[in-house]
C-alpha cells in the first residue's frame, strides 16, 4: 500500500519549508506543518508521565490522546508557545504551533499525479511510496496513511547514571 512518507531527519534540517500544499479548504495554509507536528508527537516526543507542556498550556489545547501521543486542539490553541518553552527536551518547535493551521488530508481522493508537497520539496523529504514498517531502519507507521523516518525516542535508549 502506498503511503505518504516523511523523512523527518531530512525535513528538520531546512531553515524554511518550501513545500506547497494542495489542501483544499485553506490553500493559503500549509498542511505539512500539521503533518510534521503529528509525526513528531508520535515518534520523537518523550511522552513524559508528568508532561510539563500539558500543564503549561493554560488553554488546555494539549492533551494526551488515547494512543498515548500528544494531541493539540487547534481551536483552543492561541499560539502562545508556553508548551514550547515548557518542554524540557525541545521537542515542540515554535513552527509546530501556528495559530492558523491546516490538517494534512494526505490528498485523499486525488485522482492522478503526485501531491504538490511531494513535487515541491527540494530535499525530497516527502514522498508517496510503498514502504514497510521497519523499526531497525527507523521507519514507523503513524496512522493508516503516513510513514515516518526518524530516530524514535524510547525509554530503553536512556542510560541512567550509576549511583556511587
């Protein structure tokens, strides 16, 4: 099955995103921002037990979804960046929290050709392709239509200092 494939290791290196989006409802907004947010919350976020970003948001725009990932309610978010400042790991980037936002719809129902995000990404960080989930190669499925390549954080990766 073909999926939208985002390589966050490449995508996060760009200073400014040049991707153009085919999002039908808000063509002036770029759906790639919400796609990067969703992918980062699913794969890179540390999923803190006592998440400071959740308590820092005084509009209750962030909450933990049933699958354990963070979810941002765009209609509650005022883009104050409190969560960005509160995140001890620097996972919530300021460009992830725009006030105006579109949601990537993966160009569902697009009849032919590649979506504009695929054709407009100069680094080829966004593609449509057949891909298998491969944890050894850091390729993860996020939902039904998205595959993400990134180094996923896990608690097992952390080496706690030895007590003296």
